[in-house]
C-alpha cells in the first residue's frame, strides 16, 4: 500500500458499538488532513477488535487493543507501536 495509508479504513468494534474511520489525503485547496484516526470511547466501553482494510485491499484484524494512548500501526504487523513523543523533527521533544 502507499506509505501514508491514504484510503485505509479502520473499523473498531467495542463492547457497545462499531466505530469507522478512514484516512484522507486532503479536503480542500492547499489543505492537508491528519493521517491520525481518533476513536473516542465512552466510560465503561472497551475495544474488542480492530479491522483494517488497507488501500491495496488487504484486510487485517487485530485484537488485544489498548484502550488508551496514541499508536502507530504498520501494515501486516500485529504490534501496536506506542507514540510517546512527537514524531515530527521540528517539534521539540518533551
């Protein structure tokens, strides 16, 4: 798939509902969309399964999903890579 996963669709199943998010390239003239997908869970809600359809059509299912934090996913890898600091080189590290 493409490096930025543009076109990927993520479906998070929780104990209460299903949330769907997708990665977009931009939404207007001279604009850029964030590649991050944000899933907000309600109190008492827990993630059960994450299904990702990558831009090349490959489908990946992940379990043991962390309920909190920011993570990077790489196609065909099963581990959630935690992001604990800024990944942009121009932004100062905490």
